[in-house]
């Protein structure tokens, strides 16, 4: 044992160590005691220094009654996880099977949010899809009552050639909750999934979410992560392309307002030959705010013919907004097409003038241009009710 | 009997950054007339059109612009459009992500709202676009794309005239609408413009080639040089200009 300087724990760290201990996760408690939360010196948390940003952690969430989330999609299958407890599971649409499982869902990984969720998630919602399910499935992931810390989990298996649209809505009562959520998804051969997550937490909440994806051969995944709520948010996307011909459109949208710190981090592994991905992350920032977009593409030595292009685009609507973008390519194969690009700017004055010269007022013209900036993310969502919901969410953010 | 001119520009001076571009423009376009402005490249024609439309980068230091008797210089660009001014851009702007139809409907309804009129119904709107589009060879495929994105030079100009036909402005300013058009496209566009001529509308057609004026025959031609109108006359002036060159009018050497 080294006798290095002993870390002085922050208030948040002290609480987390106690919570891990109370849940019998002694090894994790020990580890956090030694290392603390990641600081800017940890590469993956360079722009989101958790030790600084996560001041305190409330008590672990008690069971609460299942409640309705703020967004409803007519005709959708409605499931819920409230305060990290799986809600009642109704009779599901044909091809869809759901049950409650014990423990966490994420694969082991050297990441504090993953470790905390795995240690603290007592149960999870396990879903299985066979065949084509045409109605969207909505999981309301709520934190109710007084400020609390909830580590919920969802596991989804999309069988070979099955298809589904899954929407997860993260919301809660207006309190300084800390949600640290997990979703682990496996796509079988030729499976097709659209996965949309919406963070509409209250203004004082902290929201962490980790989405892990395993893509089988010829599987296709479309994700859209929308982060609009919370004082501090970080969504982590960990896709692994495990079967040849797997493709994904990993997309994300940060809607960042005054006082918010919003982080969207992707770490993708192309493990086999002939896989393709086009991650596209967009950020709109206004007020005094900070957005972080990190994307890492790792291409394994034998993953020849990987086609991956990472793009980050930012739109600044104020002088005090800050958008930090960090793309990384780690390529071990030699016959691949990989790249990254990023742009960041304000609304184009020429575009505004053109619209206004046709009689469109400045504020309406601005809204049209912002929507135009987002069209690439929303247009591919083919389910009309889901697209309408996204438009409503974005418009209400713009009008806020 | 005298009537209010549709457009009256009095001693207009404008600058961009520290450079004066318009140096005392005087011009009157009566209702029902089509006037042409001809001038060499860089003489300030586009600047005049932008200042009329209210683009922010330009600072008006002196003068007045009256649209149907109302001073528009204090108005926002959108208000000027609602008041009946339309500028067909020399270089129409490409706007990714904004669908052409969405834009057209927003523009039409914004103008109707500004004038206290009811919104147009979707069937009426579709019909109006279809009718205008047929005359200008603008097919529905073009209208499905994002605004001006990927349009050829000719398609952009036709789309400008389509907007003009839909919005039915009182005062049309056309900046080099002929540039980038082959002879067939020029005919289509000119016919579209001519169809909009009428007693309650006036037009200012900016060009630096006489060619356009064979198709859109003006009532009056103004010669523009170094930020002002240096000569005005009947349509034959355009031919004289073509023969003598601009140097015969402004004494400057050809650019
Ligand atoms: N944004 C600008 N900044 C500085 N100078 C400009 C700008 N736009 C135009 N000019 C200058 O103003 C003059 C007039 O330009 P313009 O109005 O485009 O002329 P025209 O349309 O007659 O060819 C030119 O010398 C041009 O270089
Ligand atoms: Mg010009």
C-alpha cells in the first residue's frame, strides 16, 4: 500500500461513499474513497469536472407511486420507472415482453457513472422485442418527491430482424435530484431500433445517463439524445459495432440555457469489419451556459472498411455561451474512411435578412433558422406523433 | 392632376463602414411605370437595392425614401415588405433546413397578418403556388427542396419571381435578374415579370446589360454612376448607352 496523501472527500463524495456502503458495495466505496470523483485531470471528464460540479448528493430515493411523465404520445405503450423502481407492467403489444430484473445492466467499464449505477441500481426493467412492433414504447423515468438520488436501469433486447421505437423521458418533481440512469441495448442480426431519450429534468436537477449499445450483424440503430433540462447533465453513449454490416446514426441535441452545464459524450468501438456510423451532435446555447460535446471513435485492428464520420455543430445565441468540442479518432485498422468535423457560429445575418426582406419578423425568422439547423436531426424521425412531440419540445424551449 | 409616386428617393447617401457608396441618389418611379437602372459594375446599384430593403450593414447618412408617400427608412426590413416593397436579389440566399414551401407560406402569412388580413387557407395557398409556378416553370420538385439550396442560377432567379408573384408587392426592385440566365430562361423570367406589370404597381429593374430591356421594356432608363443617377431618359437611352459605353456618360474610363 502506498502512503500517498489522503484525499479529502467533498460533501458529494462522502455521501456517495456512505450510500455505496449502505448498499453493500464495499469495494466501490473503497475505490471512491481512494480516487474521489473524476476531475479535469481525467481525460473523459476534462470539461466536466465532477468533483467541482457535483456539490452534493441527496439521499437514495425511496419507493414512490408510479406517476405520469410530462410528455404523452398517443397510442404508445407506456411503461415507467419511478425513483429507480420499475412500475407496473401492463399487457404489452404483440412481440413485446417486459419484466422486472434484479441489479444493474451495464457492462463493466472504468467510468464512475457506470460503476455507481451498477452498484446502486437495485432492479431494472427488462424488455424484449420479437418481430416488428409498430407502436412506440415510452418509458417514463421519473424522480418524485423531495430531492433524492436515483439509479434506475433498463435492459432492451431487440431480437434478430425485429424493430422498435423506444422513447425514454427523464423528468421529475422540481427538486435538486441526482439521477444516474443506465440503459443497455442489444440489437440482434438485422434488428432495427430508433432510440430517443429526452432529458426534461427541472432546473436544479443533475442528470446522468449512460446508454450502452451492442449492434449485431446488419443491425441498424438511430439514436436521438435530447438534453434540455437539469443544471448539470451528462449523457454517455457507448456503442459497440459487433457484427459486420452494422450501421448507426448516433445523433444528439443539446438545448442549453442560462446556468446549465450540459455534456454529451460518445465513445464508440468499431470492433469488426464493414460497419458504418455517422454521429451528428448539435448544440444550441444561450445565456451564460456551457456545453461539452465529446466524441471518440475507436477502430479495432481488424475492423477494415469502417466508415465513420463524426460531426459536431454548435449554434450560439449569446456571447456568454460556451461550446466545447473534443473529437478523437483512434484507428488501428489501415483500410478505413474515418473523419471528424465541427462548426460553431451564430445565426447567419444574410439568412436573417433574406427572410425578413419577405416580411417575416426577426423573431419568427430566427425561429425558422433554428428549426432549419435542427431539421437534419428531426426529419429522419418517421413516426409522426414522435416527430410532433419533438417539435413541441423544441419550440417550447425556444419560447422559454 | 398629380399622384403620389410609388417610389421617391431624395438625395440618398449611404455608407458601409467608412466608405460612402451612395452619394446623393434622386429618383422618382410613378405608379404603373417600369424604370431601369443601368450602370457599370461597382457603381452602387446593389447597394441601392439593399438600402431600399433595409439591410443593416449600411448606414444612411442623408436623404429620404418614400414608398407610396411613406418614409420607409426607419422601418425594419419586414415592415418594408409588409408596406409593399419587394427585392429580387442579385444573389438569392441558400438556406439549408428551411423548406421552400414552409418559407413561402410563412412569408405570405406574415405579410397578410401585417396588413390585418386573415391567414391564407392551405388549399388556397397550394393553388396560388401551383398557378405561379406553372408560369415560371418552377416544378413541385424544386419547391420540395430547402430554400434555394442546390438550385441552379436560373432556378434561383425563377424562384425569386415566383415569390414576387405570390406576394404581389406594390414596388418591385429587381437586381440583375438577368445575370446567369440563358436566353430561354430570360424569356420565361421576363414574361413572368411582364405579367405583373399593372397600374397599381411599379418596378425598378437594375441591370448592366441592355439585353434584359429588350424583354422587359422600361418606360424610363436611368444611368447610374459612382453612387448617383447621372442621366435619365426614354428607353432609347439604353441603346445609346450600349453604343457609347458608360464612359460617354460619366466621363470615367471603362472599368
Ligand atoms: N460589404 C461591403 N463592404 C465594403 N464595400 C462594399 C460592400 N459591398 C459593396 N461594397 C462596395 O461598394 C461598391 C458598390 O457595390 P455594389 O453596390 O455591389 O455595385 P453594383 O451592384 O453596381 O455592381 C463596390 O465598390 C463594392 O466593392
Ligand atoms: Mg450588383
